[in-house]
C-alpha cells in the first residue's frame, strides 16, 4: 500500500494520529472531519495515498466506484435522513483553486438538519 510519511491522512489511516473512525476495509477508510460544517460531516478516503482526484487513472475506477457507493450507506448510518427529504452533500476539493488543503484524496460527506455552518 503506497503511503506518504508526511501525509496527515496516511497517518490517520495508519492509526498514528487519532481519528473518529466511521468505516474501514482493505482499501477504504472513513472518519469524522475535525472541523465539521454540518451535523453529519465525515470523509471517505482511499487507503492508498493518491494526492487528489487529478491523479486518478483508469485503473482506479473500481476503487472510486466502491467509495461512491459506500458513501450513501455511511451517510444513513451516521444519521443523515433518507432521500429525498434528507440526503447529503458530497464535495471533493481538488487543487489549490479547488480549495484542497489536505493532499490525500478525500470525499467529504455532509448532511443533517439545516442550518449548517457553511454551504
Ligand atoms: P480539504 O479542504 O477538502 O482539503 O479538507 C480537509 C479537511 O480535513 C478539512 O475539512 C479539515 O477540517 C479536515 N482535517 C484536517 N485535519 C484533520 C484531522 N486530524 N482529523 C480529521 N479531519 C481533519
Ligand atoms: Zn496520504
């Protein structure tokens, strides 16, 4: 598994930095955002260090497909109400102009009753 020793999310995945874990399997990890914008706010990440969506390759399609089909299940488990009254927002900040601060690909999942802190 490719990891980056300087990457904060790699350290979280390895358990070197504590996190509130939501889910883990052999290739995906999910944990609560430390500064939530919404009543439910967690991130799903590939365990392999991929810097951003911009680095995805054709061979990552299955991995990202699994990530995107896992997200709705975790959203419900974490307290988002069902679609269509409830729902959730998925955000993938990519690159500086995309607002990305941590350079390990992560999918934000936000939901819960309004209002939210942002968005
Ligand atoms: P982004 O701006 O999309 O790169 O988002 C990075 C997110 O990581 C921000 O929402 C931060 O609050 C969150 N974050 C940074 N450090 C940690 C940490 N140690 N544990 C959980 N979330 C973190
Ligand atoms: Zn990483």
